[in-house]
């Protein structure tokens, strides 16, 4: 069985026939059996990357791979060919080349990664040798990019995210969960610097890292302001730790004085209390300095905010100037005058239209009045000429009321038409137009009776 008990292996690892094929060397000519050659290459490529993921590493070398994939006291014979193929495809890259493509400044502090080993690989390559040195380290590009993204995420969610600079030791502490060792962290930082997300700076023999802040496409260069802020933050941290230690010292002196007093050693207890008082004075002194440093840091933070606001103002002024580039006071006044003229013209049109409507309304009123007069003239005369109302008093007797009424006609009903017309003519000539209208119906009633 396999000696690689610290990692998960594929199911076919226990298949002797299959593994005998996989542990054999590759054919010199791929074209002899392309399918078999590619299947074998894909198997080892995926297994190498998976082993790195399980170990939390981003680098591999042939010596470690031979130990990792040893099976029944045998090592895979085709791993050098796999390494060369992965390098030619860009899946892995020599550690020396990976660092050299970033910045020469990195070589000054990452010398632990880049000793003489890369030079051996380069020398053998120049001589035309295809042999892969056992200890040559290769960076798995896919994994180092993932590790760099995780490192950037950890930094931005840590307590140091507001700091412009962070020491390498502090970064090593917060990244302990994602970077197995310092070498892995260095390679991840190399990738971040290649992506212009960080800058590594050496200050007074100490490695410090500046990260790109959210909203920035690339990290700016380390400035004197950054160094000053870093020194203030470093001093704040040291003073805070010192005050905390002195606070523990005061508690110890107090407890010691209590114990000495219980033992009856009053003079020694007083000496402990005097020491406690001295420590408290030192605490007060350091606390005052600490508050001063914190006040300066607050002002710096406020100034950074003010700077950001000023930049926003400048951008707004530039945008406003650009938007008003074709706008002048004269043009605005001209437009206002044109608008006023158009409004006046519209008012005149409205008045003209309104006057025409009013004239039509007045004509309609005249017509209505004339029509009313015609209706009054066409009413029946019997409605306007009624029998005279009796003028007798209310208390008159029934006989008086009857006597005051017109006499009832007593003529005979058998009257000819000619007689009626003659009598009608007499009435017309003898009575006024108003009396004619009043008496004619009564006579008709009499004749009818």
C-alpha cells in the first residue's frame, strides 16, 4: 500500500495493474500513443496540484514528490516529464523566475527562498540539459493566485485594515491560518506585488508591507507620511503594552503589601506601597503621552478625510465647469427674453380667443331674451284676461254673490248659423278688443246650453 497516509489518494491507487502503467516512464515520442500519454499526464498533473492543496503549499519540487507518491517502495518514473510539461504549459514556474519577474528589491529580503539552487537550474538549462534537479522549487501558479487573494481578504478583514503599513511579523501572525510557513507567505506577497496590490519596504532593518486600499487600482508608493503614521502607530502600540505591564506591576505591589501586612511586616509593606505609587506615576506619564499620540493619529485621520473631501470638491468643480462650458450669462438672458416674448404672445392669443367667445355668448343672450318675449306674446289670452274678482266684502250673503254674477243666457237653442255670425259681428264692433275676448266664451257657453 501507499506510504502517503497524510493525503487523500484517488481510488485507482490500489489497482496494481493501473498503477504499474502510471508509475512507468513516458514514451519519448508522444505521437506513438497520444491517448495513453495524455491520460497519464492528466493523472499526475491533477494529483500534484491536489497534493499541494491538501498540504497548504504553493511550491513543489521533484524530491518531495518522489517521497509523497512512493508506492510499494517505488517512486514514479515519469515525474520529471510531468514537471517539464507543466512548466512548458505555464502551470508551474521556477521560483527564481517567478521572483525575478516581480522586482529586484525582493531579492534583498527573500534570500531565504532564492539561494544558489535557481542558479544550478539556470546553469543546467544553459548547458542544454533536460534533467530536472531534485531540489529545484517550482511555484504552482493556480495555487499562488488563490493564496494571494486569500491573504488580501484576511488583511482587509483584520484589525490592521485601517493601517497604511503593517510589519511583516504582524502579517505573518494574521495569515497563519492560510499560509503554512513563511515561504508560502513570501510567495503570496510576490504575487500581490506582481499584481500591484502591495509594496514591500525595508525601514530601519524591518520589513513592512503597504497594501492597496479599497477603491484603488494599484498601491501608491510609500511616502514620508506613511512612514510617520507607521512610527506613531508603532509607538502607540509599545506604549499601550508598557502601560498594561505597569498596571500588572501595580496590582502585584498591592497584593505583596497586603501579604506583608498580614505577616506583620509593616515596614516592608510600606515599601511595596511606595513602589506602587512610583509605578502609578509612570503609568500616568505614559498614559498622557499615549493620549497625545492618539490625538495626533486622530488628527491625521481627519486630515485624510478632509483631503478626500477636497478632492471630491475639485472633481465636482471640474465637472460643473465642463457642464457649463457652453453656458453664459448673455445666452441665459437672451433665452429668458425669448421665453417672456413667447409668453406675452401666448397671452395675447388667449385674450383674442376669449373675446371671440364672449361676443358669441352675448349674441346668444340677446337671442334668448328675444325668444322669451315671443313666448310671452304667444300665451293664451284667457289666462291673462280672467273674470273680475268680486269686490264685495267677505261677509256678503249668498244672494248678493249670486246677483253679482253675469246673467245666465235664456235664449232658445235652435239658432241658425247666420244669426250667430250677425251677433258675433255686433259684438266685435260694439266692444273693445279686451271685452270681446272676455265675453265671447260666455256667449258660446250660453248657446251651448
